[in-house]
């Protein structure tokens, strides 16, 4: 996972896979991909716990179900649709299924994977998250799918999830993420027009919404008591009124990325946001200068004096 600066510079496009021969998984293919010999759970035996099956042209992985000691598995860049063979791999810690054809979590294949901490399923064909569970998951990357609504991301099923990446999907709203322990949320390159349900994200520090369709920041909540980084670059925020909601997170927000919005072309947006959030340290990745901070404080003072009624 890259840092927030890297996330801002990154764009995502799903390319066409090169044509490869489609085939089922064989014992020979598995033997060639195994590595990392470790002790098994009882400490008396040894087994290979890492398996790389990337770019094997696989359309079936039933043969993997007997390799119950696997902890690290990469089956990226294949043609897989069925995840049920993974259900027996209860020791998995790390799982990468990027660039396949998985459309759903039929049969809840991860129900028994109580140690799985890192899961990436970018560039599949998922439309929703029904059937997905991850009690130990800390990082979940679903970039480049077809997800049009967020469902099932509730406390109890994802209590340890700290980083959620849903870039390049079809979302129109942020509603549906009830994860009070979530720290980083990446929603760039969707079609989001509304900020909803954010009051549930009490520990969120990073919210990345670049290249969506937001016309206002209404939906930011004072319940977001840890938010430090907000990126809304490339949206449709038109005027200063749409920015007023920044005041709801002014106590913690330190970095704001607002470039490529109409408001940037028509106003002194740096001064406007500093008046709303005096503690900001960077605006559009440029550090706030002492001169800008003084000017903002003077404007705040003027506004307060204007509000005092005459005796």
C-alpha cells in the first residue's frame, strides 16, 4: 500500500489480459510454485507455506484445497471465477486474486479464514460485497471492479479492517461503511455524488475521493475526530459555500487537496479554506506559509468584529 501522496498521483485503468491457454490447476503446477518451508501448527512437521500461481492460465483451482498449510497465496492474472477451493486453507494470512473473473462470494468462501489479514481482488467482476467476511482482515483492496453499492461492511465482520481501497468502481455514495476502526479509505475514480454515512468512521485519518462528481462537501461529520488528510481533487465543487462543511473537521484536518475543482479557478481557495480550517498545514500539497496563516487570522478576526452587534 502506498502512502497518501502516492495515492494522489496514481491513476487506475483495467487493461485487457493477454490471451493465454486456459487450463485447470495440476499437482505439477502447484509443486513448481511452492516455496518457504516452515514448521506446521503442531511444531512436529514442516510444509511449504507460500504458493505463487500467477499467470498460469487457470480457470479452476480445485487441486489447491488439500494444501491446508498455505499462508501466502498469489493466483493473480488467471481466469478464475470460483473461490470455494480456498475455504479449507484456514492458515492463510495473505491472499492476492487480482485480474481474474470473480463476480461474487458465493458460498461465503472466506468464513473459516480466521487469520487472513491482507486480501487483494483488483480487476475482477464484483458488483457488490455480499458474502464477504474477514474477521482478521486489516487491508482490503477491491480496486477496478464493478461495485455499485457498499453492503456488508459492518462492525462484527470486519472489526480489524484499517485500510479499504475501492478505487475505480461504480459507487455513487459513501453510504454503507459501518467500520468505526477504519483508518484509511480510498474511493477515487468512482461516480460519487453524495457523502453519506461518514459519521460512523470515527477513527478515519485518510479520506481519498479524487475524480468523483462531488459538488459539495456536505456529509463531513464532527464525529470524524481523527481525519487528517482529505483529497477531493478533480470533483465539481463550485463555490465557497460548498466548502463550509470543512469547519466540521477543522480540529484535526492537516492536509487538503482541492485542485482541479471549479472553486479553485474562481476564488482565492487557499485563503478560504484556511479561514475555515486554521490548523491546515498543506493545501494542494503546498505547505501553508506564515504569511498565508497571518492573513487568514486577520480575516477571521475581521469576521468576528463584524458579527459583534453595535451597542
